[in-house]
C-alpha cells in the first residue's frame, strides 16, 4: 500500500560529494514541522563512496530514497529525480549544499497564503570554508509577484535581474512541471537552469519572488563545475545546445518568434563571460575552447552586458574581425 503523497520532494543530484552529503541530508531531516517530504538522492555514477552512502542513508532514514544511474551529468540526474518525485511541490538541493533552517515551515505558510502561485523563488547565503555565512553582495534582491500577463520574457528577465535563477532557490508546483513538460536538457551540463526556467515560464500562472533564504551554498568546493577552468570548453558545448533548443522551441511555437531576439541576448549574456574567461595564458585551455567558440559565432553580435563593458566590447570586436584563435591569443596577452 502506497504511503500518503508528500507535500515536498527534495531532489538531490549526487556526484562524488561523500564528504558533504550527510550534512545536506541532515538539513532536510532537521526541518521543523511534519515529515511531509521525501528526499531523493540521485547517485550519478559516483566513484568516491557516495553511492554506498546514499544506500546507507536510505536504509536508515524514513523518507530518504536512493536512485542510482551511470554518470550522465547533473541535468540527467535532476530529470531522473523529477520522474521519481511524488510530492506536490519540488525543491532541488545539491549534495554539497544545505537547506536553510526553517525553510519548509516558511514555504508551507507561503503556499497556504498564495494558492494561485505555482513557482516560488528565494535567495541564498554563501557558506565559507570556515562555516560562516554571508550574503552575495553582487545581486539585486527583488520581491513580489509576477503574473502570467506580464509575459514570458519580461518575467524571465526579472527573475534573472534579481539573481533568482538557480533551481536550488526554487519551490515549484509539480503540476506546473507536468503541464509544461519542463525538463533539464541533458546535453546542457552548464547553465542548465536557463532552459528549465524558460520552459516553466511558458505555463506559470504566478511567480513569487520571496525574501526567504532557501539554501546555504558551499563556496569554492574542489571539483565543482564552477571551479574547473579546464572544463570551460564544455560550457560552450552547453551554450550551443541551449541555443539549438531555443530555435526548436520557436519552430514549435512554444515560444514566440517575437521573444526570440530577447532570449538570444540572454544566451549571449551567458556566452560573453565564458568567452572572455577562455582568453587565458594556458594555450591548451584556449585550444580546447576553439571548437565551441566557432560553433557559437551566430551569437557574436548579440548580448546586452557586453555593450556596457569596454574590455568586453573590445574583445567582441576582435572575435568578429579576427576569429577566435587570434582574439583569444591577443586578449590573453592583456592578463
């Protein structure tokens, strides 16, 4: 006999985070209030003992479940979690982070008070190596409700301008995910939130930006995708796949052709920081990035942020005039 449907499904992709996983799961276990949640540990082919730890935690702790798959990346792991999730609301928690204390009680209260809202987004605190917590000073926090009649692109832009884009700062009604068919594009292993957010936005009634801390984000973990310069080439492959999916969504009319230019600018705004970062002294890193940079040539004229930074603007002109190889070499000499 199947148990009562949980209110929350917490989806946790796990890849070689054995050192941190117990703390992440404890942050779910210690949430005040009823145990109206399930915590899904999606082991993505870990090689460090994380898989065995997932099984041990699932065997000991009610509500914790372990699912194993060959290594396919964080997008595929989250999709596996979405297929298995039974909760009415879905949250994402990476295996090296922690839910903020008292998060679930605040979400229960918000869900009850705003029955029309089907997507909640909050903020996060950075957890330093010494365990101290601090705000991210580079984000402009925004709160309020963004209704459907505001339009897909304006709401997506507002979400990103407020720094709310990461899925581990979301609580999403499961019905919205099913209605939109939203999933993470498996080929996109970096910047994967953008496509998922866009798909949700096509069917979202109300998006609520909350002044609630969802997560404590672990800064600077070795092996993290955000701290791997040699994995930079994969970022360009992910951006290429993202742009191809956008074109497919436009062809199938899931997004309007009128929205495509603004969405193209948003993808370009993700491209330029990576392109500028690729101009490093390490020639091997530059060579690895060349195929992706060439494939993304259609994005060279676009982007909004590139127009506001003189050094990026110069780099853009070099790319367009000379191509990736000489542009990267020249820009690397400036470092």
